[in-house]
């Protein structure tokens, strides 16, 4: 009687273990599929090298964990019975392991499930952050052949901003939260010397990052101008300006408005300092080159948005201490932007080599124009008035 009860207990535990194994296998597949899907952010430009590396590590650790668990369970439960098998075969197989074996297997599975839940939570946080900067791409090489007009693309971009950022910003405003620039202005108005020092430090952060992104924008526009005529360049400047205008979170965003000023400045100085390229002088671009240029523009747009969010999103409910403000500024400089801007610099350097390799005169003229424009752009950011326009 005791042996019968013991066999029955083992059979019940065995059935539970088999069910848990099936659930674990399903969970591993879900995590693997999600990791694969998240690789899409690599192409979107919203996934930095460090984040991609972290994602690869998670993927590799998950794969190894799956192999280890499956190997351990297969050793323990070799000739694992199928519930649909002949009862005689199933009963014969059951004699191969004990109740202790089953409980060990259950503990192993539960530990693996807990680990996978931790992976899912990590992916939740990473995906939420990546989605916020998964800016729609302007993919068409030839706009005349595209199924989507530029106006339709802008509508997608506006919708992305509305759903991802503006709706949340409006909720924050109702709670009387302020953006970083909103609190920076309060620091400027303070008579406390330490707050004034904090104001100056945060202003330097904004000016430095804004100037760097603007310089990349100038380099990009200069590269594009090498092989297009005057009309095409005018159209490109209009596109870039229109895209940047869509990125504002505040209606009179000092960040977005300053980048628009940079585009307009490029247009004015190009007309003054550079001879327009003629159709005869133009070098026909390959589709691959246009794709690379579009990729660089997309990355620049993402960094403009990142700066807009960092300084203009109203997510701070109260005035913070000087130390916290300083730490936020340092975090933006050292952790948020440094890797992204390094990657952008590498992309642009690759484009410059392609465009200017065969024409030394264009390269020399471009450098002169770039140097002159860069000086003016840095001055624009240095003279930036952080007070909101009325």
C-alpha cells in the first residue's frame, strides 16, 4: 500500500515537472524572440553601442542558461515520458528517478523561471527607453518615387512626438512640474551665489552639447551640398528644418529654435560664401551613399530630440539641490551623450572621406566654410537666452 502511494506521489510530481518543463521551454522561446525583435533598435539609431553590447550579453547569458538547464534536466529525466505514450512505457520510465530527483528538477526550473523574469524586467526597462527615441526614419532614396510624401512623413513624426512625449509632458504641466531649463531660469534669478554657479554650470552643459550636435549638423549639410545643385540643396534644408521643428516639446523650445537658427544660418552663409554646384560639376550619388546620408541625418535628429528632452521636458516636480542639478548636468555630459556623439562622429567621418576623397578643392573650400560657420554657431549657443519667449 505504501509503495503504491509512493509511486502515485512520484507520478503526480512527475506530471507537474513535465508541465513546468514545457512552460520553461515556452518562456525561453518568448525571451529569445523578444531579444531578436529588440535588435531592430540597432538600425533605428536609438540603440547605443553600450546598450547593444548589454543586449548581446543578456542574449548570450540567456542562451547559455537554456543550454545548461536543458542539459541538467535531460540527464535527470532521460527518456522523459510523453503523457500520450503507452502507460506501460510511462510506468517503466518512472522507475528511473525518485521523488527527490523530481523535487530537485522543480527547484532547478523555478530558479530558471525567476532568472527569466529578471531578464524580462530588464528588457522592459531597456525597451521603454529605446522606444522613446525610436524616431521614424525618412527612408526614401528618391522622394519622387516614394509611396510616402514628405508631408506624410512629417505627420508620422508629429504623431510619434505626440504619443511618446507631448501627451506625457502635458500631464506633467498640469501637475505644475518644470523642465530643467525652467528650473535653470529660477537659479539665474536667485541671489544665492551657489545657485548662480549651478546655473552657469548647467548652461555650459547645454551650450557644449548643443554646439557639438550643431557642428555635426553643419558637417552633414556640407557633405550633402557637395553633390547637389542649388534647388536640391534648398529642398534638403527645408526638409531638415521641418523635421527639427517637429521635435519641440515646449511650444517655444529654446533647443529646437536654436537648431532651426543653425539651419537658416547655413543657408544664408552658403549663398554668400560658396558657389552653387552646377549640374555639370555634380557627381552622381549612388543609392548607398544617399542611404548613408539619411542614416546620419536620422542620428542627428535623434540627438536633437535627446537634448530637447533633457532640458525641455517638464518632468521635475520641484527645485533640486545644487548638488543634484550639478550631477544631472554631469550625467548628461558623461553618460547620455558622449557615446552617442562619438558614434555620430564616426559616421560623419566616413561620409566625409567618401565625398571629398576625389576633389581637394572642394575639401579645402568646405573646411573654410565649416570653420567660419562653426565659430558663429558656438557664439549662438553661448549667447542663448534661457528665459522662455512670451
